[in-house]
C-alpha cells in the first residue's frame, strides 16, 4: 500500500516546487483557494477555470482536489449568498469537501511554464524568456557552533534545504575559530558560568539557501544548536537565477509563416486564428505569451522577433504592432492555456500515484457560422 497523499503534499509541490507562488504578480491570487490540508487525496481534477460546471463535475467524479489555472478568489469576500453564482461555487466546494488550488501567474513565471510547453509541442527550442521579471534569490547563511555539536547542526542545515547548488546537495564550508561570551543575568548557559568570560572552540558553518527557506532553516538550526542564543549571519547574494514571462522559441530551420500558422492550429486545436496583418516571409524565432499577452508586442522589437503567438488581441494593439512589422497571432486565451492541463494532470498523477481527470470546458468565446 502506498503512502497517503494529502492536500498539503500537493500544495507544497505546486507552491514551492513546480510553480513558485512567491513569483506571482502582486495583483494575483495563486495558490490556496479553499484548503483542507489534512484531507487525503485519492483523485484530483484539473481545469482551466473554476466554473460552477467544473466544480459540480469535480464533486460528481469524487475528487477531493481541484487544480485550476485561473483563481477562484480575486478581491475581498464579505459574505456568501447562495443566490449569487460565485458564492454558490464556494459553498458547493465546501459542502463537497473539494479543496481548490490555483496556479496562475505563478505558473506563467515558472521555470517550466505554459510557454515552455507551447514551444515544446511546436517543436521549437526555448531560446530565452521573453520579458525578464525578477530573480530567484539565494542568501548565504552562517552559524557559529561548538565543535561538539557541529555535525548535528550541519545535518539540520542540509535537511532544511541548505547547500543545494545545481545538481549538488549538502554543500557547506567550515572554518574553525574561538568563540567568547559572558553569560549575564537570567541566563542558563549550556557552557560557562554567569559573569565569567568563556572561550569555546567553535566552527563557523556556512552554506547557501533559497531565500524562501531561510525561516525553516533557522528554526531547524536553533532546534539542533545547544546555545540559548544562536549567533548567525545572513548575507544577500548577487547570484539569483532570472525568471520571466513568455518565451522566445527557435526552430532548427526557418519555416514559411503560413506553415507556422498551420502548425499552431494543429497543435493547439484551434478552428481559427486571428491575425493583425497578412502573413509573409518565414519564421525561425517567435515569442509566445499564453493567455492575454497581445499588449506585449512592443517587447518583440527589443527581442529581435517579429511574430508573437498569444491571445486576446485588441484593436489598437493590432494596428500598432502591424505598423511596427510585428505579426500578432491570436490563437485565443482559452486555446493557448487549456492544453497545459493535460500535461499537469499526467505530472501530478505520476508524482503522487493518484488518479487525475481533466475536466473539459466550453471555450469562453466561440465562432458562430
């Protein structure tokens, strides 16, 4: 029998590993929506949007968790009224013991984002991020510990996530030295006598750690350290890994622009594409921003690309981009994002050995003929 998988297990994976929730934009609400952290999960549903139909279907399927791209909650909720659609969705989820997690801009800004996936299925290599938005920050952590407890503190550091550099783990460095202190009034020192200078052979143990994990590391070190007051230093490092929105994809060889458009239609399952100008020439590099990214066409100029694959093309962006020689390919907000849920479903199922189901939704915009 495999181990029991809880909501918390999957939440930690999504928020801390796959789609770092600290990267999300200030206006967003990725991560926890409705959470029963101790609840066991045997089956999870995935969908682009937490619509009422999706929530009904997830409960009907016997799912304990719904993972969506777009959040359930935006803004403050002051009351719940079953006669209102949004409120009814929340009430249904709670009554159905359905936890809800969203990975929105945290996923857009992830190391492997929707945009990376689009490049992959189109057969293009990811050249770089389209627009850099920040850096994944690391800090150096140093602690001073008597030699008698050095290894227990070192292991506490490693177990808390310290010392991971690339594909290496457990990376620390130690420097011997002499620590001095005078225990004062109200102290109960592990070593030494009140009001008497004490000298102790100590090690300075240092490592690097993800800035997000400093609190957890410090708690672990304090727990393992024999002293009442644990002397430690934290230094900001200028070595953060950059992350960004969108990707620049590159084909091995150029293809005719019309062939590129046919490829997009095929791989994204689009009935139609909206363009801001007639397709001409060939495509080797292109930018992709899933969802609503047409307003980012200006970044194409600096990035040296003249094709932007995205959704939600507006009139003035269409004109301005065309006048600057940028072809904007609007494949649809829904169409550029929905396909990723199948990938995430397989990933969750494989990692946690649980059943997953992707709930198909109607497109938010349809073409009437």
